C-alpha cells in the first residue's frame, strides 16, 4: 500500500501581472490591453513568429527586431498562442513603443508593457521566478497546515463533521458529504449547488469516474467517490426539491427504494488555488476510512499518525504485513473484507491491499502476494506483489507468492528458462560450455583453457564465434550479466547428489 496521501506537491501558482508593475527597480509601464493576467513564465524572442516555441501563459519579452510592418498579425499570433502579456524593450531597435503595436494589443486583448532601457530582460525574468517561488512556498505551507489540521480533526470524538468543517475552512468554500447530506461552509449560488449535485451523482458508479470537476456560476466544483456504496440502511438525501434545491438527477425519491447510494465528497469554491486538489484528496482519504463499511478505528488512527508524523513505520503495527496485488471482476471492498483489511487501493483493473493475515486464493480473483514485511519494508513488498501477480497471470494460477530472494527470484522459472532458451539458441553445446567457463573465470583465457582442457587460442576462437552468432559485444558488462543469467537457467536442475 502506498502511504496515503503521498500526493505530489501542488503546481506552481502563476504570478499576477499586477504584481510586476509596482516594482520600481523594473520600471515597467502598462500601455495597452487588460490590467490583469496570469504569468506562468518568461520567454524572450526576436522571431517574427515565436508561437511554435511557446506553451502559453508566458510574458514574452522582445525588442521588436522581428516585429516587421504588420504589428496586428504579430499580436494576433501571440494571442492565439495564449501569451499572457507582451513586454516591449525600448532601445536599441525602437526609440519608443510603436503606436501600431499598442493599438493591436488593445484590439486583441493582450496586455502590453513598456520595458525601459535600463531594465535587462533577465531582471524581469528573475523577478517573475522569485515571485513564483514565493507563491509556491506559501502554497506548500498552506497544504501542509491543512493536512495536519484535517488529521487532527479526524482524531476528534465526532470526526466526520470535524473533517468537513476543517476542509471548508481550508478551501474557503462549501463542502458536502453524500448521501449523509452533511455540509459545512458558505453555500454556493443555486446554479453552482445544482451543478455540484449533478457532479456527485456521476462519480463512483459502475463505469463512472472516481473524481470529476466542473464550473458553474463562477464557482469551481469537484466530486470525489469515497471508496464505494454507502452502508446498508443508510438513507440518501430526503430534502424535497424547491426553488433553490432542484431535483438531484442521481437521487431516488425518498418514498421509493432506489439503488444503494454512492458515498461521495463534493467541494465548491469561488476561487481555485493550486493546492486545493491535494487538500481535498487528503480529506477524501480520511472520510473514506471514517465512513467505511465496518469500523476502521485502527486504520484511521494509523493514517492520522502518518499524516502528523510522516512515518509509516510508526503509523502501523510491527506486522508482519502482506502486500497483495489483485486483478479480477469482483468488488474490491468485498475482497478486502475477505482478506481481513480495509486498507485497499483500487486502481482500474488492478487492486492493491495491505493485510496482516496470510492471504489465500479467492474466487474470481488472481492474486500476487509479497513476502511478510515490516512497515519499513513495504515499498519492496509492493514490488514483490506486483511481480508475483504478473507470474500468476502468465501461469494462469489463482495465486502466486514472492519467489526466493536474490536476483534470480525476480523472474519466474518458466519465464527465465524460456528467455534462456531463446537467447542461447544460436550456440551449440560446445560453444555454450566454453562461454560458461569463460564467464565463470571473468574472461581469463588461460584459466578457462585449463578448466576446459583446450588451448587458449581455441577458447579465443570459440568466444569470438559466440559473439558473432549472438550479435552481442561480449566486452559489455550488461551483456555478460544477461548471458550468465541465461546460462544458469539453461543448466538442468541438479538432484540431491549433483
């Protein structure tokens, strides 16, 4: 199991164009176009058409050498490429910003900045990178503090409303939990609320996404499925539709039994920060554990310790633990229950689980099981389980366990022998025996000749012939390693007396 939530850091926030203008050392001046834009980077170019080299969102700096006689076409190409703003350096090419350029920027809605002669383009770029680094540091700090506060809320006596309240405060918006109909934070406008209910109805169902995003009424919306259907007997929302509560297309009438409701978390925020997705994902993991089909007290406590301390070894019991990779058409939650765990990570066709029980074969599933591991050894155990599942699928067996330790144990016997037979097929038995002896003696001609009872020139000729037939460079260490591995598997198994 990957340590949740080992999420990637949030993307870097853009720099508002307005943050550059007050900098007196730069001396920038806006001449045309909108006053605000998001700058994601800086690029300098004197090409007549730099658009093929742009990603969008750049502050493009130029002295106008490639401007030509058609400033409108130049600006049009930049606007189509998604340039955030154009910075025009006065002197040495132009004594002032051409009037036609300013008119074109105003026409195409592209902000135009005048860069004075005493301001190097590199100074503008450094300022943008400095502001972006500062914004990223602040966002990382915000995400870290939000993770800690969510973990602390999950440890409270009434954890679900505490997590929802903390999440709403961290995002500065509204959150809701379906089908409980619990919510926290300032409610969004009716249009956004209706769109959020529709979004929640999409996630977590068969064939549907696990997460989804949308925008409505100027608000940013997200929905996260929380690990499957709600427990038996838990009612869905029963609030009657009204003028500001449109009918939820995903909800069954309160008076009629409908399909088992899907548990999901929804968020609605008036603005969107780079770290919001990370924060909401952490809350979704916590709420999944807190609202699992059966009590997940130890697991929730383990996750809380992990989030607060960042130490998997301290978060989990000593074990031993087994990592299981599974593939099948059944319900991952049912498989987890059969293996005695709620620590399950369904990812498309493959499911990963972490359990303290000795896993056994399960109908409808193909399993790969790691060797017993301590919490410190879980990353290696995860790789073991993945390779074991690959062997189980290749052999069409319901369960495969991690093979013997060592390099040879990384590949199943059947695959290893098949690879050896194919690789060594061009070599006769005599050439194979010579190659085996030569590799065993680390390429020593005299020692190989003495061991085989032949002349050293014979060894040289045979080894050279092996290289020709195999089409390999036998001086390459990687080639020698692969051939030694193949020759070891090519040997017939020795009996007790061998």
